[in-house]
C-alpha cells in the first residue's frame, strides 16, 4: 500500500497545482435570441462570430440584425488600419462591401 501512495503522490500534487493555478475563463454573454441574416444565410440563437462572404461581382452584402444584441462587422484592419468596425444595433440593417466577419455581442 505504501508503494501505491508513493506512486500517486506526484499525480495528486500535479492535479491540485493545476486546479489552483488555472485562470478562470471569462464568462460568455448569453446567446442572442432572434435572427441574424448575412447575405442569403440566416442564423438563429447566436453567440460568437459568423463569416461574411462577399459576392464576386462586387454587389454589397446585406446584414440584418433581428436579434436582441448589437452585432459588429469586423473590418479588414490588417489591410486598412484606418477602417473602423461597423456596429448594428438590434433591428438595424445595412449593406456592406467590406468586412471579414460579424460578431454578436
């Protein structure tokens, strides 16, 4: 029995160290209820980031925020540092030719 305890001691120390040193993850906001339409795709019960695909012919992509949370159209900040993200309040809609993705919240 003593040999088993000796073998398990390093394991129990590692587990307690990990449990005490692991940072707490930030709480995620509750998912948005409603609908988010990007182009021809509609998403429901939203949380996170969704892709923003642009038409090859250059026509603007519609983004409709029918949720209870604001959404942010993330712009191509690496290519154009002066470009600002576009924020849509609940119920707003827009058409855009720029942006990489749409983030809810």
